[in-house]
C-alpha cells in the first residue's frame, strides 16, 4: 500500500466515530468553531494513537503527507469536502458526477468543462455523499445498498440527486439555481420574455381571477426561475400551498 493511502485508510476506519461525534455536537447547537476545535482534537488523538501503535508493533508511522490528508478529510466532515469549492463557484449551474474521478461542470454561459476528481475511490465518494445525507438536509437520510437513491436539498439551496449500487458507478447530479429571486421585469431584461408576455403572465396570476398554469420544459430551461417570477407577482395576502 502506498504511503499516500494511509491517511485515507485511517480516515475511513475512523469515519463512523468522527461522524457520530459531529452529529452529537451539532445537536448541542454549538458554534461551528467549537465543533471544529473538538473534531480537530479527536483527529490529533487518532493520529497519536495510530503512530504509537505502529511504533510498538514495528509498523509504518503516518508520513507528513498522510497526516495532512487525514486532517483534510476530517475538516471536510463539516462540509462537503472536495465539493465545497464547486458549490461556491458563481458560474456553475449544474455538477454532474459519474464515479469518483469524472466530474462535468455546466456553466452559466452554456459551456461544459471537466472538473477535478472528487475522491480517491468509489468508496470515498459514497462516504462523502453519505455524510451529506446524514448532516446536510433537514433530516438525517441514509445512502447505502438498502437506500441507493438519494434526493436531497442542501442547506445552501442546491438540489442533490444521487444513486449507488443500482448503477455501474455512483452518480450524482447537483443543481444550483443562480437566480433565487426573480421578477418578470428581470426576465424581460434578459430577453426570456417579451413585454407582451409579461402583461399576459402578470394578469394570469393576479386576482381577481388567477388562472391555472402549467410550466413545462427540459432540464435547465428556466422553469423554476419563471415560477419564482410568477410568484413575485402574487400579492402577499394570497394563500399559497406547495406540494
């Protein structure tokens, strides 16, 4: 086994312990800094115990690179690990993941580019998604062979859909809605609708006789953005139910 893999191997062995402690700390509603400090302390303890056991057994201690990799993985528990930089990119609309080493980014200008690998193995990718399922949604969710399909709304507003076991490789699609607040005037400025369409759509959703409407279209066509623009035209006194 190569030296670079020891840090990841140790993280995989310690993941359940670290994750359970992380969930306990979150339930206590501690500040992020306090949670980070406690997880870091546990990580240092794990590294010391591993190196001590290795010395006593005449084995191989963790190298500096192994320790850096292990600590990086531990800190990633508080977020999405290698996903975080991609989720924070303002020009990314969709993230397509096919296995741990193939990532395609759909950009706002219509381009598609290759992204960096997210993990060192399929197992590590599943572990990352499993952690998000357990911590990033409104409720803790499973992601394993017994529950191989995951549909999750992240705290950041992104929509994540993932499958494992039932497909050849673990696959993930993350949708990022860049325009969280929309208005018909804004869409008109972008050329999405014309002034005539704006007048018709506005009349269709406003009292006294709002119409039933069906918004359809392909992936990335702008359905959600149009719905947000239509909802901005509905008076706040109106009762709206979403299912």
